[in-house]
């Protein structure tokens, strides 16, 4: 039996941010510790990231996405 497990992440392009696409550094409350929170592209690793309204996305974010696509194998 073959099983296909596919991760999927959906984002809306006109309301996304560059950190929401990649990774965000956050400070933990009550301590001096920091944590990395994954964005949509990281969460969709080995899966599918669907971006709705890509044409309405900020051009800066489109450039970041295109540079990430160029690095894929």
C-alpha cells in the first residue's frame, strides 16, 4: 500500500508579510529568550504552499519568493 502524505499551507498574498512567509524572531514573555517561529514557506517544506492573490502581493515579497524558488532543487 502506498500512502501519500502532503503538507499544505494556504496564504493570501495581499495580507502576507515577508516574516510571515519565511521566519519571525520573537522574544519570549517573562524571559530574555528568543524563539524562531516558522512562516508559510517553512511550514510547507516538502509539501505545497498555495498563495492566493499573488498579483496583489507587495513587490518586495514577490522578489523574496522568486529568490526562494530559484534556490529549490
